[in-house]
């Protein structure tokens, strides 16, 4: 049996500081074999830089997934080409900027491999190829190497997340939704053995609007004028999900939602 820890969207410096403070205790308590985190909001809430990616890896995160903000910081593009453990959505229509899936060997159990796939939704988001077809093709490819596969589906609509999770049920071990930054209370094991949650949440300010200071966002809703958003620094919590998976069958046997104050 192996344990997979997936950490929600890291929001700016407060999120990175919370991750640094909480991850050692999470490792001691749960002893995860692989740690994945979504880092697309780690640079001031918008995008990711090479320096920040290195900082997150140095904390003990094994793979970083991303989403629609991956292109916000231009200096990340060469890094994407060089570091195979930083993923961008596989169904984005680009060919030479990084990759959307990877297979890694576990550090403590080198004979076991885990495949990680990063996909983006199309409902209410920008242009992307079909995540259903892309997901199906990538899963078929990765299952030639391992039965243990994790999917980060970075999507806005819960219906699209539900549909893709059920579409891939039994073919992947853990299906995690990201992007909306609000943790859902629907973690479960689907009928064919996939651990599922519609959104894992974020590492960010609890009394914020998806990680940003509420006054700026409320002002935009009130008057429609553009606002310069600022990351909320107070009352930061870490949202994550922990799954136990049988490494031979790839089926999940347990899934636990985590909400931890920093």
C-alpha cells in the first residue's frame, strides 16, 4: 500500500510560508510516499517562477502541477522545458513548452512508479483540447508503465470535473480537481476504485475570495471597475487530500480530506 498526498493551489508568499511550516508535520504524521502540489498561483497569486518552483521542490514536493496561470510569468517557459517534474496541462495546444504527464519512481520504494497527469477544463476557461480524449490517451500510455496514476484536473465547472472523474473511474488511482480554491466535501472512492474530490482547495487565506483580499474583489463586483488584487496574508489554511492506493491494482482503498490552519 502506498500513500499519495495532493496539496491544493498554493497562493502567493503566504501560501508558500504555510506550506513550509506545515509540510514537515504532515510528513511525520502521514508518511506519504509521493507529494504533489498545484503551484500555478505561487508567484503573487498569478503564475510560477523558476526560483519559486525550486523553493517548493526543496520543501519536499515531488511533482508540481499547474493550470491556466502557467504562462503568466514568462521566465517559467525555459524551466518547463528542463524540469520534467513541473507539469502544465497536457491538453493545452502547445508542443514545445514542457509536458503534461510524467512517471516517477518513489524515493522510498524505487520499484514502484506513479504516473501524474495534468489536464485543464474547457468550461468557462480558455482554449484547450478535449480533456476527455487527452486524458483517455494519456492514461492508456501511462498504464503501460504503472497502474498507479494521479490526475489533476484544473477546471472551473464542477459538472465537468464530475464527468471526467467518472469517465476515468477505474483507470486512475486518484482524481483531484483544482482551480476553484474552495475545498469540496465530496471526497469518496468511485464505483470502480478511483479516489475522487471535486476540488482539493488551496493553501491560502480562509477569509478571502479564493485567496485574494476580499475588499478588492468585492469592489469589482460592486462597480465593475478593474482592481489590482492582493494576496490575503491572514488566517492561512492548507487544503489537501490523502489517498491510500494498492500499488498492484492501482485502486484506492481510502481517501481523506485535510484542512489544516497555519
